[in-house]
């Protein structure tokens, strides 16, 4: 069976540190697969905040998640500090991918990598809308 392969850029415009809590762990004592996405969601909110946005107000429109793919690289444990790096890529007319990589801070061990597809959404009309040009200009390379 083919495995998901996620290619990452050499550099990311954003990084944040997130400590893993006991509530992130599963019965095996390591980071739970579903709760990995909560860590990535927190990093995404911080990424937008670093740009002066929120997920509900990016140049007047919000976002919705359209898809997500991830690749586990190693275990992560309670109390470890994750360095989550993030950036935008593969812009289309209505959305883009947020690429991310998560490493344990002190050892730099890669824990996971992934991409989250987002589309821009006008919550007033409840419809998908165009990528805000200012957002695209700030992040597209």
C-alpha cells in the first residue's frame, strides 16, 4: 500500500512551542493520533495571530478546513515541548495548504509533519470565497 508522502519547504515563516499535556496522551503513553490535530490546531491559530488575523477574520473572511494529511515520524511524550513550524503553499483561487512540521524542541527529533487544506469562507453568506489578495501576497512565495 502506498504511504502518504509530504514534502516540506526548507524554511517556514512561523514557529511556536507547545508543551504536551497528559490529556494529549493515549493508553500507550504517547501522543494520541487524534490529539495531534489539536496541537496542530493550536499552532494554526497562533500562526494566524502572528499575522494579525484570527481564523474568523482574515481580511474580512474566515476559513474552514477542507482536508488534512499527516505523517507520523516518532513518538512524543507527556511534558515534551514541541516546536511546530508552519507556512502556506499551493494557493488556488479559494484556498491553500498550510504545511507544518513538529519536532521535539531539545533533540530536534521529528514527531510528525502534515498539511491542512483550508478554503476561505464568508460566514455572513455561508459560502466559499476567494483567497484574500493581501493574505496571498504576504505568504505566497
